């Protein structure tokens, strides 16, 4: 358990990383709904409901798999040197107003 304190976990995932996956899934959903509407117009409502349900059941596992793998690909474990960590934690951090005062002189 002591070995876990030697590592820092950092997640670099941003919305842009999954944006394309969401757009593709929304296109699939809209295409399935348009196919269902076409079948409703052809007086086959059972087939329309079955198609929408089938497409949802088949696409949601792929969507979740894509999200989870993308998230796992953006998790980084970096080794932390305790000596460097102790030095960086003891240095005082200047607030933005102090930094502005230091810049203006």
C-alpha cells in the first residue's frame, strides 16, 4: 500500500476527445429514428419499434466501450520523487494579486 503514494494519477481527458464519438452515435440514433418513422408511415409499427430497440441495444455497448477505452487511454501514472515533492510543497505560492504587484514593481 505504501507504493501507491509514490505515484500521481493525472487524467488528461477533454471534451474534444469524445466529441467525435458522440456525433457518430447521434447520427446512428437519428438514422434509426428516421427508418422507424418510415416504417411507421408504411403501417408497420411493430417493425419500427423493433428496429429502434435493436439499434439502441446494439449501439450502446459499443458507445460505452469507446468511452471507457478513451478514458483509460488518457489516465497517466507518473512517479513522484518524495524529495522533489517535499521541496515543491514547501515553497509559498503567490496569489495573482501578489504576482501582479511583483511584475509592476
